[in-house]
C-alpha cells in the first residue's frame, strides 16, 4: 500500500508541474487563433488604395484614425477582461479539484501510517497553494490594470454612492481548505471581519452575544460574510474547532502572513469593513459603540445600520468609526 501511495505522489507531482503549462498553452491557443486578412483581400485593398485620389486617401486615413482612437480600444479591453476572468475561474476550479484530490490521498496515507508519503503530500499541497496564490495575485493585478485602462477610455463623473476607496483584491485559503478570492463576489456586498478568538473583544461577539453570526444570517440573501484571521500564531485546528463550536455560516480565511491585513490596514479584532457592489469600501471601523457590551447611551450596531442602508439602495450614512479591541497580532 505504501508503494502505491508513493507512486501516486510522484504522478501528482508531475501533474502539478504539467497543469500550469497546459493552462498556459490553452490560453495561448485562444489568443493565437485570430486570423488576419487573406492574400486575396490584401491584394484587393492595395488595388483600391492605388485607384484612390489623394483626397479620398486622406478621408480614409481620418476614418481609420477615428475608429482606432475610440471604439476599438474599449472593445479590446472588454474582451481581455472577459477572457482573463474566464482564465481565473478555470484556474481556481482546477486548483480546488487538484488540492481536494491531494487531501484525500493525504488522509489515506495518514490512515495507512505511511508517514513519509504523508509528509511529502503536505509539502506538495503547501507548495501548490503558494504557487496558486502567487499566480492569482498576478492575474488580479492585471485585472485591475485592464479595469483602469477601460475607465480611462471613457472618463465620467463618479456617482454619489460610489464614494469610497477601492477594496484591495486578495486570494486566501480558508481554514477548511477552500480557495477564496474577493473577485469571486464581484457585484455583491461583502463584509470582512478581522477575527482573533483569543481576544476577549472578539470572543464577546461569539460567546456572550452571537453578534456576527446573527448579522450574517440576517443578511444572508444579500451579503457575503468573510472572517479573516491574521493572528500569526493561530493554527488550522484551532480555527476549525472554533468554527464548529459556533456553527459559523461563513469561512475563516488564513492570513497568518498578515499580507491582507496590512493591505486593509486592519488594526484591531474586531475590525470591520463593508464593500459595496462596485468594489468600494463604504464602511470601516467598529462593529458597534459598545465594547464588551458597555455603551454610553443607546447601543448602535454600525455594521447592521450600514447593511440595512445598502440593501435598501441608500448611501451609507456613517462611513467610518474608530475600531476597538485587541491589536492584530501580525507576524514580526
């Protein structure tokens, strides 16, 4: 059995190298499939050009210049965006399927006490996830560049509801083994909750009052809720245990590197961010005005209020508050 598992690991390692190459070739095949004019068409155009007067030639040049400066670049950017989004979806699906297969074989190796095989699989899984995350970061950067280029082609005055900074894009693994990208939820309202279940301020909203779970359930038809744990010393087992204990209806994302936390400038746990359907951060700050349930006056849940306004099609009235809680325990 151990020999069989070792053979499987070798085969999967070969696949891990081959899959990106095949995906690249497939992308090049799509891009290389464009065909230009035939020899007969080019000869016909040359003949027509030779028969034109200088005035007609100048008019043709002007028409061509107008087409190149207006419509064509926008079409190119839109087509490139669509193709890139399809490539990202395909890459994500292939990665999830491949990692799922590796995890199944890893579990079998552990069960059969094939220790060396299990260790090789763990390293292979970690390597593939890092390579995938790096590739997704590159594709997301290219996506943002294409979006900027498209917007620059057709500048317009921003609408009032579009006020706010663009949410930084990211791709992270959840502690239950899934790949989560912010781009997966384009066109949806997204809540990011910075979580550290070792922090009493975060724990209060789970152990004393299920604030986060109740809000996620309340807006489940309109809002995607994602918890992010940037605690450098946290473990997958502890996060899985916490999620099961509290029956979380949303994933906890693994940001032990702190890369996403620093991109958002998350300072405390909890620290809340709300992203609207256009990808703008429309609220950031505290969950409410009552640290550990203590408030001066009436308790106001800022996230609940902002989500209610967004779902109703209204602008967010309170866009920023001072977050409270424990400092995020970033890696040093």
